[in-house]
C-alpha cells in the first residue's frame, strides 16, 4: 500500500487517487484490521487520507477466500473482517466504504445482492457500498430495463435499510458468535482435508471435470492458472468454481457445512434449537444457510457420479464418497435448521425454475461425460480436436442452462 502511495507521490497524483487495499485469503482477511490500523497510524498515509477527505475504501475478496478455506469459513472470515474494519475506522475517525469483490456463483460470493447487503454487520453500510458485477450476471440484471430498474431499486432499498440498522443496532449475541467461530473451524478443517490435504483430489479434479477444456475458453481477462503448475493452489478461483459447476457438484457453495453443523450440534437438541434461532433471527446466518441451500438444490449427485466415473477407481474412491456423504449431511442439516421439508421450499419460484430447467440440462451433462470419456482415450489428434470443439459447446450449453459459469 505504501509502495503505491510512494509511486503516486513521485508522479504528483497522490492527492487525486484513492488507494484501495485488497484482502482475499482467509488469513489476509483475519489480518485486515491490523493492517489498516498500521496504515492509519502511519503519518505519511494519515496525511494522504486527510487529503482525500478522510475516506477509505477497502476491498474484500469472496473468490479466493472460499477457494482457500471453504464456504462457511470464508463467509465467517468476511463477516468478522467487516466488523474489524468498522471498529478500526471508527476509532480513527475514517469514513469506510467496503468494496465487495463478488462473483456470480455462490462459491464466489454470489446470491441475492440485496439480502447480502442486509446481512452485513451493523455499521458497515453507511449510505454507501461498492460491489463488482461479474460479466455472467450483467445480461440477467441489466439487459432488460424493467429488471434493471427493479434490481437497482432493491439495492437502494437494501442500502437504506442497512444504513438505518447501523444506528443503534444491538450487538450480536455472544452465543451466536461463539457458535459461528466453532462451526467455521470445523467446516474449514473438513474442506482443507479434502481440497488441500488429500493427494487424490488433484488427480480427481483433472480427470472428473472438464477443467482442461474450460481453460481453453476465451471468456476471462486472465489465464486460468497463476503459474504453470497443476496443483489446486495454482488454479484461479473462476475455473475452480466453473469446473465444479459443470459437473453439478457445486462444491465451493456448500462443502464442509454439513460436517460442521452435524458435529457441533450432534445429539444436543439445545444446540439444534440455537441454530434454528440463529437462522430465524440473524440475517448473516440466514443468508449464508439459504445460499448453501440454493447450491445444494442446484447440485445433482447422480450426475456428479457420472463425472466421477471418468477418474481411475482408486482416485475416485478417495474423493467422490466423501463429497457424496458430505452432501447428504449438508442437506439433512439445512433441512433440520430451516424446518423445511425439501430444499428451497421457502423459495418455491426458484425451486420450480430448477425443476423446469434440469430436464434440458441433464442430457447435456450425459453428452459431455461421453465426450470427455472418448477424448481421454483417443490417440487420434484430429478426433481429439473435433471432440474438444463439441465439448466446449456442451460447456456453454450447461452454463446457460444452470445460469452459472464461475
């Protein structure tokens, strides 16, 4: 941050630029408050901030934090970071605007934007908010003037309500905060064991998803990988989410949640009652659970199993049973907390839309699996090229049907 300020000063534009720090991984988010504290107490940066009217933008990333620590841990880290940033900015008399780097899918911070704003911590929205709009959602939200008007109206309404809530809003009960700390830790442990601690995951991911073909698509501003490596850490968040979406697993949007809830509450009816209370009365927890519920409903373990069959048996048995079992735990736990009989019973319009779309999307998944299997076994370069072309068409078709890429 100070290096950017130095360059701005050397070119004579420091007083015309807002410097916006970005915090992305779970550990970065945990340190955000301390970093901003150090900046605000630095006399050079403090003078720059004063010249900019005492206003500070801070960007928080939803994609890399999820890929790093999993769905629940990332969401909780983001929420806690916003609390910490509000506290440090208030202490130094700085006007904070949070810049949310959200993607289109749940695994990258997507979901209903107005609900996400209302779920932010008290004091984090004071008449202003900044949000990225990913390319895949631009057409959905802004192509039709009537939909665009309604969407922007919902955003304005959410900002006004959230700004009002920040004045005199009560603190979150300690029991809720303590529960979330433990739940996030359990979910992150489960996620890291699969994604970062299971050697078979890399081989599975490359065999059982169309990641190689997705990497060839000319749909992003950056390459699929940060460097020429084949490890999960080398892969950018967008193709990571895109590949899991294509296979109907939607892993970044829910994995770890089921184990966290089931382990924490276990057979304790009091804890299950507390979780139900948190869902009913805490906007953050309700939005988080509902977003996971949406990802779970869009997933299909039967189709996911077809993709799993593309991997070698040993690799497959190391990975897919864990995913399938965690899906079942997440589904049952979410239904128990929400009191619903079926996923998305509280959003029946979306439930119906998914039911209507799936019969058209499912055949494309079957075709894609068959094409990938042929591609994996052909030695003919011409046939391989022809197969890749058709696979890319299937990728586009599935993405359009699911209304999600990465």
